[in-house]
C-alpha cells in the first residue's frame, strides 16, 4: 500500500468517524472519536476471526502505518507547537513553579512508584515481570499526554489555575519521560551492571537543554521573520517551516523534539506579530494552528483505535491491563501528593486539588508510540497491552467523568 493510499484512507476513516460522532453519538470530540475507533477495531478483530480477510482494508491500513515513527517524529512536533502557541503565557508564568515540579519530580516519582508496585502485583498474580521492565513501563506511561489532556480539558469546567497547571505540565513532562525511557531502555539492553552515570548525565543535558536551546533559537528567528511581513500565506509557511525544521534538526542533533517544539511555540506565540492595531495576522495564525491541532488530534486518535487491530493479544493480558490502570492512578496520586507535602509553602497547589489533578492527568498516543517502539522481548506484549488499557480508560472513562467529578467535588467542598 503506497503512502498516498495510506494517507487517503486515514483521512477518509477520520472523516467518517468524526461525522458519525457529530451526527449520531454527540460525545465530546476526542472521546467520541476514540470510542468509535475502538469499537470498530474490536468488531474488525471479531469479524476477521470469524471470516479471515473480511476486514482486510482496515487490517492492511493499520499494519501499513508506522504509528511509533509517525507520532514521535512527525505529528508530535506539530501538536506540541500548536498547543504551546495557543497557551496563555500570562497564566503559565503565574503557575510556572508547580508546572516545573509536576513535569520533572512528579514524573520521576511516578515512574518509581509504578515500577515497584506493578512488579510486586505481577508477582502476586503469577505474571512475573522483571523490575527493570516494570520501570520501563512506568517511564513511558507516567508523563501525561499533551494531546489527550488538551483535547479533553478544553471543554471541562476546571478552575483556571488547575487547567493551566495540567496543560503546562503535559507540555513539558514529555522531555523528562523520554529521557527516563531511553535511559532505562539502555539498561535493559546492557544490564544494570554497566550503568554509566556520566553518559546518562550527558544524555539528559543533550536531550533537555539541547531541545530547549534549539526551540528558543528557531522560535525567535521564526518570530522575527513573521513579525517583519504582513502576507499571511508567507507567515503560515514560515510557521510550518519552523515546526518541520525543528523535527529534522532535533532528530539529527539527538535532542528532544517535544521540548524544542514547546519552546518554539511559547516563544513565537508569546508576543504578537501584528505590526499595527488594525492588523490581525497573529489572531489568524492562532486560528490556523488551532485548526491544525484539532485535525491532527482526530487523525491521531483514529490511529490509536486502528492499532488495536495489530494487537489482538489484548485479551490475553486483560488482568494485567486492569491492574496497570489502578497502579498508574495510585502512582499519579502519590507523585502529586509528595511534592505538595514537601513544597507546600512554595507550590500554589492545595491538598484539595490533588484528586482532580490525578483524574485529569490523561495518557494518550505518546505512551502507545513508545510502547510500540520497544524491542521484541518476552515482556513487550504485556507492556503494550497495559499501555492500551490505560490510554483507553484514561481518554474514555476519565474524560467522560471529569466534569461530573469536578462538579461533585467542588459542591462538596463548598
């Protein structure tokens, strides 16, 4: 199947799912798309087992999509840039400390808690997974997903400060999560007896600092170029060139694409490119990137559903998948509680907000992409299946109940 055919089928399927959701199901956009995609993929698996080849086009489409490479190397840069470009920078500055703590300390704490708890639980249920692989699972599932978070909380009734904290955290924590994932993955391949602290430190500095530096440089140059012209077509092309250039340069320089895209988006979107009060280039550019964000969101969540066709062994790991859901919620809760306890005088986060911050921390396509990138080992399937269970539960169940929990919680508190 050629590239144009893959893109065409993917867009057609996305349009059909989106239309069905708007006309029939009328669920919130992201939740509706994922629900339909999962239902259709589940039916395709059943139909294919009863009549092999009946779901051929869907199977062929899912197998021809390099989900991991497409998400991490192509789509992620566009989605993060769009989210950062449209983020309210004044609110982000006010909540910067809790955002930084949750996107660094909390990710590390969550990875450790998830790894240890999942390890002991799998032993309890006679599905022994080595601790290092449990930690690897924790590293890929602990960061909240900026795409899923942004899509779900957009229509939520979260308090303004919590919405900013959750959005900002999800934009920044992927860099830390990716470094943890890469480091632990190397340990699974080389063994814990060959830990090179200096190499790990260099990797962290290169990924994080290098990514932020690249994003700031490209973001500033792009801003200056867009600020110097009024032709909107050229402005859009410059912004697209920024994102695509970041993806290529970050891959070549081995620095973090997510952090580079976020830094560029924040820097370019922080100041208006309008040359006078009568010009509306910046507002139009914001609407353009909002449209790109929503369209890519739809396609991404359709791809998540389609990938289920490639992992029919999900039913073999339903118990470990359900366990993983509870473990990640526990890890998320403690990863927020501990920083709040030790930094309660400096963090602008109340103890009463921990439950909502826990439930609003969604996982999405990035976790699945990282799970799919794992080398083939005896534990790959259990990690991938667990990631799917968590992501589907996160988007559908947590997404559908978030507003109800917010309403009930604040009524009780009042």
